[in-house]
């Protein structure tokens, strides 16, 4: 809306008045600068106030001129009365030229309504907001405008403080750029914003008391003007305990002429909130170098710190996720070049990170065109799933992999690249091939198994059967798939079969085996041995029954025949047992007869022949005496034969009492007895020590006594004679014992006759004996579960061996 003529005239009049006042003020200021005026008296008559220029003007001027913010005083009609150099720099004009101009001229048209609304404050009022300032060359400078109204001699003036937000906006832009770059690299981060807030303060260095503490500084520290006593030690008390010492030291060093004070540290506000702040200060000194004032700026950088920490943490987290992945992971640019990778990729390819970055992704595969088509599909469709490739290692070996690729985007949704992850499926392919091979073998076994195989549903329906199952039941596979177990099981066996299936399903048993009858298609009955087990799902729930069926009809028939044969055999055994018992009784009767009935006349014969020789020898001629002696010798031989027969009978019938026996000691004892009976003979005994066996001591003593005495007898013509006893391991817990001599020996062609009763291979005149001893040896060894045999040659000695259980056999 254009101003009217009257208002324009009024504005021009006011502007002329203001300019006159400014000229007067300039003259006054010039006088002040020249030192001609020490103080000012301002105010209407009766209400004058005196201001000492040294104490008031200079600090104010220094503060205003040192401010990083633009500052101006504006008349009620918006005319600039004074401005600081920073406002001139922000607007691109000379400070002197700004004075007397309309403040709205500094504001672009689009922002003037908002500016006018912020400027509309009364005495003691204030407002705050963001507008644009017209800067050098017509540029737009974003500013934070703070307006406060005050009364000067009845005139409402407004003080403007304009904080240049260009750096803050630039920092925000830089933060956004950094965030965008990080998101492009990791594709996981979100865009971050930084927020800046500036406060300023002036400190009396001597008293360490704040001369000025801006509202923004109050906000940053969380201190209201009423709460803050202005003391530096109060600010130090708000520093975080871990930071307090070094912050104080840095500030003290700056006061003492050290490095400028600048510190990022933590504070703890009175309300308990923890914030990060950036402090920067300039020390003003007098001509002697003594610190007089400290001009400081503080900025809350908590959000910037937080965003930075989050970005770094997110980057570290994403990188750790990528590096922790055991599968190769690669990011690919739109040009197909590798832009990032993890350690697993280095291991899979054999190349280092520096070697891989910036190289063509497809160049590491056996089929580069196929690899290129994979990531191009991801760029085109957004993803590529389970893409099969073969990765070539640096050393030449090939790894089969499946690649999954997906595009990643910036916050604006633009595609930045492709993230590809590979999964080594070499072992999986091998397992699948082995599984297919196993399945094929199982199929061949299923189809050709000599037993019937069935898969049975929980309901009893036959799901699958093999050819042998069809042969057993007489049905085709299709016919059986329409039947249930209940349909082919004999009614008399059905309840037991179903009960067993229920026990399997409940988990009471793991498997069953039963013999039952099944019904063939032709109506016949077949006996089968059925074995079944339950297959469960991964969660443990029942899935189906599997079973095998073996046709045992022929076996059952054979068993029936065996039972019949067994019954007949038992009858024959009983008959043979009765015969044996009768034979044993006859043998006992014979033994009794031999022992009593034969001995009596034999004793008479021997006695009378002895009496004849003794009483009538003088009446008998030489021939008669010879006959009598021969009768006596024959009687003695007959008595010996009877004793040996009785001994043979006893060893066959005597009960055995098994226990450990030291055969070495028994042989040594027998050797001693033989030496004592014929002390004139030169016989060397070689007896192995510690030969322990499990046997009946009395019977086994008979064995070794017969063998050792035979060796003694058949070495009578050897000088010196040698008799050896020893043992070797026979296996199965048995040992082999041997008695060896260097005597007369025997013809090996007749070795099988040695252990038959009354069989002799030598003349009685040469070597006396009855031929019963070795027969007794054989019977005793056989009763002990062993065997006995002989080896020898004529004139070269003989060896008799037998086996017995070792004494340590359990």
C-alpha cells in the first residue's frame, strides 16, 4: 500500500528532526572522543541523569563493536539511529551510511511482514524470530532477529540484535553433506542435522565477575538471570567433574598469556541435564599487558556432538556387521566397480582390500558376463535373489556361490549402488549331490529289496509299497494304495497289530517286530515278520509309519516240521539214554566182576604156582620149574591188566573237580619218584616252570604220570636220556602241553593206534606194558574238553601233546 501525501510529509519531517539530532549527537560524540567532555546530562528538566563516559560508553562501545552479531537502534518509525560494524558487514554497507536509513530497506520484500511483526514491541517488550537480511550484492543473509523496546526521553526506541545464521546454515549443509556421504558408503545411516546456539559474555578479569552474560548464554547454561550471581566460579562448578580441572587450567593459562582459550567440554545444568558446549574467549589487556576483560562466546554443541557420535557409532556398527559376516559382502557402483568389501571377500578371493577396491566386480568369476548380468538385474529390478555364480580364487580353485543383491539408496531415494552378499554353496551342492545319490540308492534298494517295504499313514492307509510287498500280498501297487493295513491283516491278528501301532504313536516304544498273518488278494494266508517304526516331524509330532515285511510262510512250515522232528528226536534220545543207562549198569557189573570174580581165581593161580615153586622145586626139573615161573608171571601180568582196565573204567566215570593245577610241579614230583626208583640211570629232565592249567588234579596227574613214565621207559637204551616238559599258547584261552623224549620213538604210520586200548607198537619183551595207559590219557583229556596227539620217528624219540584250559581263563 503506497503512503499518502500527509504521511509522507510527516515522515520527512521526522527524518529531518532525526538527522538534526544525529548531527548534534555526532558533535557530542566528537567532543567526547576529543576529551572535552567527561560526562553527559540527559533527561528533561528536573529528571536529568548524569553518565560518566569513561565507565559507561567505552565498555558498551567495545561490546557492541566486538559482537559477532549485527546491532542497531531503531526509531519508532523504523529509522536506524546507530549500527555496529557487524551489521554493516552483514548488509554490505558502510556503518555511517546505514544511520538515518529505513531499517525495512535491509529486509527483502517477502520477509518484511514477518520483520514488521517482530519489530512491533512496546517498552520493555521483546520478540525473537528468523528473517532474511539483504546482504552484499543483493544476497539473502539468514539472521536470528532479537528485538527489545525501551524508552529514551519519552521516545520508544527498539534495539535490534541480528545473529548471522549463515555459518549455522552452512554447518547444517556441511553436516548434511557428510551424512549423505556416509549414507552413500554404508546405505544404513539417516540424514543428520546440526543445530547451533551462540551466547556471549564479558568477564572482569580482575574480579572474575561477569559484566555481561547474554540471554543465550543463560539458556545454554540453564541459569536464569535471577539464579546467576555472575561469578566465574559458579560457571566452573557447572563443569562436568571429569572436565573441570583441565578447563580451569586452560582458562587460567589464557589469562596468563598462554594459548587462546578454546575448549569443548561438558556441563551439568542445575536441572541435572548434561550438555556439551564450545567455549572461545579473547583476553583484553591494558598497556602493561595485564588482563582487564575477557570477551567470550559459548555455543551449545550437544546436538552436533550427539549427531557426530551417532554417525560414528552407526558407521562403526554397520562396518562391524559387515566385517562380522562370514559371507563375502561387496558394494558395487553403477559402473560395476567394487566400492567396498569385507574381510570374508578377501578370504574368498585371495586378494587384499586395496587390490579389490575400484576393480570390476565381474572379473573375479568364471563367467564374467553372467556376473555382470546379475548386478545389472539388481539395478534394474531392485534385487537379485539366489543368483548362481562360480568365484575364482587367486590360487585358481573355484567356489560355487549363490549371490543375493539389492540396491541401496540415499534419503532422496536415488540409487547409489548394489550391496551383494555371497553364500558358499560348494558343500551344499556336494551334500545335495550326495543326497540325490543316496535317494537313488534308496530308490533302487526300495524297488529291489528282498523284503516288502511299506509307508503307512497314521490312519492306516498304505501310502507306498515296493514290488516285493506286492508279490507277498498278490495286489498291485495301485490296488494297495487304496487299502489300509486293517484290510490285509488277518482278523485274528488285527487287534495286536493295531495295538502295536498305537504304542509306537504314543512313544511308548521306538519300534516293533511281530509275526502275523496277512490276507492275500487270492484269499490265501501268508505268514510275515513285520517290523515297523514311527517317523516324526522336526517338532516331534508323528508323521507316518515305515515298515518291512518278510514272508516267513515257508519258515513257519519248516519250523512245524522241525518241531515234529524234534519230538521224534526226543523220543529217540530218551530211548538211547535208556540204552546207555543199561550199558553203564552192565559196565558196572562187568567192573565188579573183574574186580571180584576174576581176581579170586587169579590170586589162587598165582598163589599155587608160587607154592609149587617154593615147596616142590626140588622135585621139579628145570623145565617144570620154568613152567611154574611162567604161570606165576602170567598171573602177575593178568593182575596188572585187570588194574589197568579198572583204571580206564574209572577215568571214564569219575566226577571231575576242576581247579588250577601246577603241572610243572606235578611233572617235577613224578621225575623225582622215577629217579629214586632207578638211581643208576642217567636221565636229564628239562621242565618249564609255571605251567598252570584248569583241570581235575587227580585225573591230570594220571595223564602226566603215564606220559612221563612212558618217556622214562622208552629211553632206557639212551645214555644220556633226555625228557622235556613245556607249553605253548594254543588260542581260545587254552595252552598246549608237551612231553618230549629222545627214546625209541615209533613209526608215524601207526600213530592213530597209540591211543586205542591194548594196542602196542613194541614187543613186551623190549618194553613191558598193557597198552591201556595212553587210552586212559585220551579219555581224560577229552573229558577236559581238550585233545591229545603224538609225533615221532623210529629211533628218534617221541612227543606227546595235549591241550587244556589255562588257569586264568574265566
